[in-house]
């Protein structure tokens, strides 16, 4: 029996040495040490031995079992370390490789202009008011003195939702309405920047989505000359100190009187060129004195308070400032175009 134990021991050691991975070692453990293993089978023969032989034989089997277990564990640790070294080698990062170059981005021209516009008006004592892009019909039209049959309320001109009760705002004037409703009867001096939406054909000068900055001043003893001074200051800070403006009579439902505001051509400086159609002037915004109905709906007594308002298209200012001849360039995401503003 002793020879049998030594034979099993030698065979187990040879198999352990040749094991290629941890699974092979586990198979060896089961073969020799498991419940049906070869050493376990030897222990079952103890019942056939004499009382004198049993202790010696049992001790020899347990000693062999312990030896094989220790050798298995030693070989398992060696294999695991080798597997770990192999994995680390395969996943090693070559720190000598050059770094990946990240291309520098640029602020979008519309954002550049919008930030500059906000800075100019903040410097003149205005605050910024924000409002939702989905508005009620009341705030978008009724509070701005649009009649029920006004063409702007036609579904062909406006993105309506919920059966005409709400819509994508067509201008940022609803923010003015909300500001008046919240602050009446206190004075107001705000600008309202944001996106607006209109159903329109997309071409070089029109788009279904663009940005506006509208301004509102409501107080006592407000003069139209104050509005002209504010707009002249804005234009000169945006385009240059030599710029001039002129106001032409116009019509807007929410202002009375109303005016279109032109600036001297930024290319010919008023001499006349193809860009300004030889007139020397370019239209850039609309303005006027706040209509009494708008004041009344906003919570102000038009006999006590007056005010003026203006609306500026941010994209139009960007086109003029950077000499861009097509508004679609601003939304197409062409990197070649945007890189110019890096």
C-alpha cells in the first residue's frame, strides 16, 4: 500500500508541473483529492486493515494529501501571477505615444453678437429678463395689442400647438408682457434676449428660427428722444463711433408712434453702394412708444406711465458685423465657416 501511495504522489506531482492553467490544476485536485479521488479511495480500505496498520496508513495518506494540496496551491499562485503579468503586458499603455490633438472650438458668431449686445445694454442700466419659448396666445398677441384677425395669428405664419391655445413665440415681446404684469406699477428697464420661431421660407435672409433682443422702458415722463439716444449709443458701440441712425415712420400693433430704424451703411458709410442699394442706409430694427393698450394690459395707467420699446434681430446684426451674405451659414454647422470665428 505504501508503494501505491508513493505512486499516486509522483503521478500527481508530474501532472501539477505540466498544468497550463488554473482549470487544469482544479481538475488534478478533483482527480486525486476529491470525494471520489484516488487518495480518498485508499482511505476506504482502512476497514480491511488490522488495528496496528490503520494509524500508520491513515497518517501516510493524510500526509500525502497535505503535500499535494500545498504543491497545488504553490503552482496555482505561480500560474495566477503569470496570467496577471501577461494581462498587464497586453494592456500596457505606451506612454511614449504622442498625445491626441484636440481641435480648438470657437464661440458661434450669433453668440458673440448676443453677448456683445447684452453687455452694451447692461452698461446702459438695463437688466435681462427671460421667458418660455412656448407661450400663450394672450402673452404673444393679445397683450401686445394684436387684433383677433391680425395676419400674424394665421396658422400659416405661426407654429400653433394645442388647438391654438399655445404657440412657439413669434417674438420676445411676451417677456415684456410678463415683466409688466409682474412689476406693475414700478418702472421697468429690461432687455429680453432669446429664440423666436416663425413659419417662413428659408432663404438667404429668412429662417424659421432666429434670435431677438427686445428692449422695454416704462416710467413717468419718458421721451422718444431718450429712445433715439439709446439706439444711437448701441449702434456706435456695435459698429463704430462714426455710425449714424435715422427713424422712419412705420406701424407695429404694440407701439404708437412706431418707427423703422436704419443705420448708415457699414460698407460705404452713407455714400451709397450696391449693398445698401445706393441709399446709404440699412434697416436693422423696429422701435416706438409703447401703445396705451399694451400699458393698460400690463397693469400700467397710460395717463401716468409711458414707455418705449425696440426689437433687434441678432442674426441680422451678425450678418452686418461680419459681412456674411447668407443667414443659412449660421445654422448649417459647416466647420469651414465656423473656424473663421476661432
